[in-house]
C-alpha cells in the first residue's frame, strides 16, 4: 500500500507541474495588446499615404535642406517616411536628400577659404602629402574633424595637386535608396555614380580624361528626349554643363601647355596653347560621332583655334563663354550653374566655375 501511494503522489506532482507550466504561458490579468499594437503601427507606416500627406513629406525634406539641416539629419526623416511613399514621391524625396548632400558639399568647399591655412599647416607639421588618405595621421584636430565630417555627411573627397574635389556619394544613395527611385532621375544617379567609380579626372596624368567626358556627354545627348521635359531637367542640365565646361578648356587648364615669357620681370606674360595630343583626340571624337551635337561643337571650337594658331586667348574664351550661355542659360538669362564644386585660384577668394576647391 505504501508503494502504491508513493507512485500516486509522484504522478500527481508531475500532472500539477505540467498544469502550472501551461498556466504560466497563458495571459494573466488585463490582456496584453502592446506587442500586437506595435506591430500594427509598423504596418500602418508602410502603407502608402494620401497624395497630400506625401507632398507634405517631400516639402518637409525640402524645408529641412533649405534651413541648413545636414544630410545625416535629413536622412532620419527620409528613413521614417520613404516606405509610405509611392514611387513618384519617393523619387522626389531621394532627390531632396541628394540635393542636401550637394548643398553641404558647397558649404564645406566655402569653409576652405578659412580652413586652408590650418590644413596646409597640418600637412607641413605632420609631413603628409594627402590629408584625405592619411586623415587619421593628422595631429591638427580642426583639420581632421573637417575632413571627417565631410565623410560623415556622405561626401566623397579627393586631394590632387593642392585641390580638393568634393562631390556627393551617389553610390551610397543608390545602394541605400535605389529601389525607391525611378525614371530619368535614377538614370541621372547611375551616371553620377559611374563618374565616381570610373572617374572623368585622371589623377596620375593630372588632367581630365577626354574620352570619358565625351562618353558621358554623348550619353546625356542621346537620353535628352527622356529628360528634357521632365521634372529633373535642372539636374541633368547642371551635370551636362559641368561636363561640357570640362570637355572644353573653360573651367580648367589641364589640356593646355603653358609658356612664360620675361619671367620674373614686370613684363612677365603667359601663353596657353592647346596640347597637340588633345587636339588630335578632339578630332578623333568628332569623326567618330559625326551626327552628334557634340561633334558640331568640337568643329566650331577647332575652327576658332585655327584662327589663333591653337592659342587659347580671349577670343577662344569669349567663343566658349557665348556657346555655354546659349546652350545652358534659360530664356530669363539665369545661368544654370553646377552645384558641386567651385575653384579658387591663388587663395584670392574669386570663385570660378570648375571642378575643385584649392586649399592654399
């Protein structure tokens, strides 16, 4: 009898233990709706908003950019909202983010006017040739912080021959938000990203790659019907203008040979002549693309150079200036200028349209 009673007791203990376990798994007191409500809220955020609400999101991003918010701050708003936008609005939202990066690039370029001395001092003290590649070796915290903050704000920076090249990291934007972008603006982002992975400037040669410039200008020309009447025509036109000014020696002198006469005297003078190799390359590009608008522009440019014996003087500069004005300025006379970079010569503070900012 004792053995049987012991077995019954053990069996009851097991049953009670299982029952207690099951009870512990059941909700007690007030039903717990917290988790399901949070999940429901997450689902609501991914649902497409009304058109008015979507317009508000894009407008808010635009306002943040105009008020001076940095890309990292604007991105927080973008991340919260983009899943609830349709493709048209999400494309606009990404564009506002990209524009904010470009505007920030301009701001940091302007800071070089006051920070160039600190950077040059840091390079001399630390014995560093490239402050971008060797940023962590800089002992000057101000110079180091300036370069680090540009990287944090999605700006790509290169340092070539005392010039900083500052541009938005289009590849980051594509990798992170490309699935939310459509149409000709995605084509635009792809082209900008391509110029970063396959640069139009040859660092080793210290000059622009004429073939690469022609390749992208011809792409824009052939795609004109897709973007010329679209919402993002300004982006395309600004990109085309920057490339155009680099293709012809308007914003830089890397295609020119320099000759100095009476050096060191009051009569010192400079003569700039188009490099023979560059002239030959122009002719090759023109002949390979006979029916293109670019070929006609090259033909007109070379005709003017024939009149000056390949010397790039005021006559050539005026020809290019008029050509650019007719091509890119709108009917009101407002110029469509590139946003990404400015070129400062000799630290004088005079900014010219170009592809770099000099730190003197």
